[in-house]
């Protein structure tokens, strides 16, 4: 008996019971639904939520694979044993470290999704398919698995399920998980020891009296925030040969993923473009302040304020957040004008927070979460503005 037949028989056996959503989810994830619409519909399209989620995952896969190579490469560079980037030595370390993060993310997240579906008696939603892929890409390489499991449970339950599940949440679930990790376990989410595999372990050995070499895993943002040079070329920053979260380093692959999402009409080009414009405007303002001599070189804000305004697009998690999380159709603005406002403020506030928070020089997470809260308000005033314009036109015609 085939797997499809087995799942179909289980669906029929448990139809109408508490376990039905679980078997329905497995069946529809692997195969097309048996039931199709026979009556009239307003809109016919080949895409559905599952296909949409799978398309976003395809856009993320290159970042995941690159992150595996880069994780091992950065480790060997840090210990003074440089290897070829595209080598098995580099890839094997990344695979061993990142695959467990991926398994825990999906295992805990989907487990909770199935549990809530069984308890509440509704179908399992595919919304976590993308979140499960995003989470391992936005955390440090050596993050303990138990911390990730706790954070995923918090993000899925508090960030999504309490609001009603997929499509009802007001905050991006992946960023909610990252925010929980940052505030609950800050030493594992910031500093110069968490971004390169082995740096935290080596630091603990040194603290215990062991005579071993230090491994520095400082990111470009951390270095600039301390008033130091970036230490990497523009090409390294663009292609991603730098320390950082697993999938956030390669602006080139993120750009390709963004173009793919725009081509498939899943990602909003308005949000992406306006976020970039907002970041450039804020960067130009800071550069102008430095050029005018309004801030001393001894200031703790000078390093990031004096950074070339367009370099902000290549460092940190700005590009990844803009393409894959600011464009979340559930938590972002829905109106076209609202998307321009929403995206611009995401970019503008990201660089603002990045510069004025040198202890944690990364602002895109907090900026997106903040604008998630204000997205409904933006759309409300955009809609009300359109209503007023139409009322004025109506009055002018009837006068």
C-alpha cells in the first residue's frame, strides 16, 4: 500500500475526531487535496498558502547553503587555519552546527502548531513553514539548542497562536522569537564572541585558566560601533564573507531572493524599495552631521555615523530583514500608499537605532517589530484619506 493511500485511509478513519487535523495536514502537505471546489468562485488561481510558503523557502535556500559554507570558513579564518570557502571542511562544520538548529526550529514549532490544531479542532496552518526556515538564519551559529526551543515555543504561542493563528498575528513570529532570545539571553545574541563557531567555547576555556588562543568573532557593526575600521572590503560585505548571523551576511544572495519574490508577486517591491530609501536618507543625515563637524570623533556614536551611508545596506541584518521579514504580508501594511510609508519608516528607524544603540548596533529587528504595531494605524489613515477624497469628488459632482 502506498503512502498516499495509507494517509488517505487514516484521514477517513479519524475523520471527525480530534486527530483529523494532524492527518489532514500530512496528507495535504505531501499531496494535492482530494476535495476541489465545484461551484462558482470569484477568483481562480493556482497558488495557495502552501505554494506561497514553499516559494519563500526556495528564496531562502541559497542563503541557508551559503551560511553553512560561511560558518565553517569564518571558524577556520578565526583560528588561523584558512581554507577554501567552497570546501568540504568549511561546509561540514556549517552543516553539523546549522542542521540541528533547523531540526529544533521545525520540530518544536510544527509540534506546537499540530497541538493547537488538535486542541482547537481546526486545520493545521502552513504559516510556520517559512518561520521555521527563517529562525535558524537569524541566530548566531553556536546558540544552544534548548534556548532556541524555548524561544520558538514562546514565539509560536505568544506571538501567533494567542492572536488566532496564521493571518491573525500582529508581530512577525520569527522576529518575536529573535527578540525573546535577545532580551532573555543577551550574552548569546550580542557581543564579539557569538558570531563565529568556537569563540564562546574558547572564551570559557580562557576564563577557566586554560592557555589557548582567543577567537574573535566581532561583526562589522560591532567594530564600527567601537570606533574601529570595518576590516573587510566592500566586495566581502556584498558577497557575505563576513561574520554574522547564519543567513544574513550575503547581500548578493538576499538581493537575488528579493528579485525572485518580486517576480513571483509574493514580496512587495514597494516595501523593499522604500526601506532602502529610508535607510539611505537616515545614513545621509548622519554623514551630513559628521561632515558639518557637529559631532566629535571621540563620541561613541561617531563610528557608525561616519560610515558611508550606502554601506549600511551591506552590513548587519538590514538586507535580510527588509526582503524576508518587513514584507511579511500578515504584519506589514496592506495598502499601496501604506507600504511606502511603512517601508520608509522601517529603513529610517533601523539606521537610527543602529547608530544610537552601540551596545547592540543592529536596529532592523526592533524597527520592523515597531512598525508591525503601527501598520494597521497607517492603513487606517490611508483608507480614511481615500474616503475623504472620494467624498469631496462626490460632493463636487452633485453640487
